[in-house]
C-alpha cells in the first residue's frame, strides 16, 4: 500500500463541476485523502476561503503516482485528456476512474461514430470496465480502469434495464426517453448555449438522434438503436436530471406489477429509492445526493406505461458514482463517504 494512514486519491480536473463535486465528497470521506493534481495550472477557478486541512496540490508529472502514494486517480477531464493521461497512470500502477466518455464504449469504431473523433488510446477500450455498480459490481472490484457512466445514461439504464430483463416492454412499439438536465451537465467551459441570457427563461432540445450517451443505454440495457427514441433537453436550473420514459407494457395488469419489477431488482441496492404509484420523484428529491429515485404509472386499458427516473447529474451522474466505484476498488463499504 503506502505509508499514509488513509488511501490517497489523485484528482485531475478538480476545477470543473464534476471535479469540484468529487473533491467535496473525497474531503469528507473517512478513509481517503484527496490529492489535487495540477494538469493545467493556468486554468481559472472560483476564489476559495482559507480553511484548515485543504487538500494538497501537486503538479501532474511523471512519477507522481509513486511519489504521492496514489492508490487511485480520478480523471475529471475532457475525453481527449483522459486518453492522453490514462495509459501512463496505469503503467505507474494506479487504478484509474475516468469521468469522461473516453472509455465507455467497446471499440474505436463505435467511439468515432458517436463522438465524431478518432480514439487515441484504443488498446484500453477492451480492458475498461463500465462503472455502473448496480449492474457491474463484480467486474468493478477487479478493474484497473473504470469508465464512469454518463449522467443521462445512468438515469436511463437504471430505469430501462430492469424492464427489458423482466420482459414487460412491448419492444415492437419502442421506448421513448424524454430527458431534461440542468446546465452543469454541459460542463464549466463557457459557450453561447450555456450563457446566462441563452439559458434563463428558456428550454431547448439538442443532439437529436446522436446524443453521445445513447450507445451506453443500448449497450447496458440490451436494446437496439431503432427501439429507443432519446431526446436531451436543457432546463434553466444548475443541476439535476429528470427522465420520463414511455412504453407499451406487456405481462402487466397494474401499477403494482410495474413497481414489483423494480422492487425485486433493487431490493438490495442502497442508492435506488422507489415511490408508490400515487407519488412521483422530482429533482429536488435527489439534489446533492447519490440516489436514483424511480416512480411508475401503468394504465391497463391502453397498456401505456410511464417511468420517471431522477438523479443529481453531478453526484449519482458523475462524482458520487465515481466514489462508489472507488469504494468497490479499494475494498471499502460501497456507501462510505456518500451517506
């Protein structure tokens, strides 16, 4: 291990929204000490008050994994930076949890199709483990490289996969996923689309038919592209995702039948919360938590089914899920630092 009393976790990209949330969680984790790795020291950040026990900052350079005794390194960086840094970190003996989309897809051809750019570290794609703990827990514990899931795909897979596995979806009629996200999901880098005047009192759809999180849903839930209609929409709040999923049900006769699918699948999962059919979750229900809240409705006469899946995009959709994965990697209780 190392000579430190707590496991040391490096964070690259700690100035971004997901990276800052990750530092917040790691700072209060009882068994981990965060180390901020300066990859771009010229990047701007918010002013911080002087406080005791601030995380140490060190330059990101060759040998930092060994010199700082890092058990794990988080990459809260753009995909191209993650592809650049991951190989050397792995070679140095660190386990890597990547919060970008660099290693989520199975091969370079699929990556290029959905991201529009060539993959620069294709040799790692077959090794990377998709880090959705509720479905991939056993593989995560043995991994060197974990691809933290996308925020939209996390909410979608947690809702859709149990339905497909239980055979309660009329797949001939398809599934519609209407997904709404707060602005932090677009990242911290300033753009016209995310500026105050464009976002305020506005509501916009984007990436119709080609959102980069769609292949994660297809891969994890086991459905074909033609079966899923996914629309991402940006709403004028800072954080949170609410997805409304529509389909025609089979082998169902009531709300209770639909709810039972999730009750059975998630009976041992601490970060999934279910609602009675008379109530539905909203974004405030999960704000700043690592929970995914799910509510259901089913109309037996028309076979119309609606599932509402809600997460905080910066926690369960990014940093919180990354901490879940770290806990699994390092042999800690999965909920440590998150409850």
